C-alpha cells in the first residue's frame, strides 16, 4: 500500500515539471497568434484605404481630398503613423514615364492627364502589441513597430 502512494507522488511531480516546461511555450504561441491577428487586421485596413484613395484619384479629385479619404477609410489606424504618397505616370511612345508627384489644378482636380496611371501608396508604422518580443520575426530585433505597405494603381478617367 505504501509503494502505491509513492508512485502517485512521483507522477504528480512529473506532471508539474511537464506543465512548467510547456506553459511558456503555449503562452508564447498564444501571444504570437494574437500579434499576427493585429498585424493582419491593420494590413487589410491599409489595403482598403489605398484602394479608396486610388479610386478617388482616378476620378480627378484634388490631392487633399484624396488624403482625407485615405485617412477616413482607416479609422482604426493612427493617422500620425501613416505616410501617404500620391504619384502618376503617363504612357507615350510605347513606354511608361517615371512616377511623378501628383499635384492639383487650382485646387479643383488633380493634374494627372486622362489615361495616366495614378498610384496611391501608404506606409503605416504598426505598433506591436507585445512590444519588441516578436520583433525579431517580423522586423528588426528590438524595434516595436512594423512597416505595413500598400500601393494601389488605377487609370485616370476622362
């Protein structure tokens, strides 16, 4: 009877050791899944905001209106951490020109000519929820942000 009690005590100790070894691994896995979810959600928002800006630019809206639409299309993101670039290029003689900065004509419409390609690019500095813990996997070790980039191109309508 006494031998049976010692075996149970040893088994209980083994379970405790196994739990102590596996718990940090499981917690790390859980927080990794959560972090990936936040990054993926913000990346989808950045893609959608770039698409909204490119669509507005394609119909000739001025650059300030395009920037405002991009920012309003990303309500869950911090606009101070967002860099918006608006460019266009034209096709002539069988080749595309280099990208130039999109401007305005008297504040009424953008200066891209008809049939030009307009590109709205966004770079968002996504803050990592777990700080620098997972930064070695998604960016620079020790950094607490990750760059999320998106660019959408549409043709300027007449």
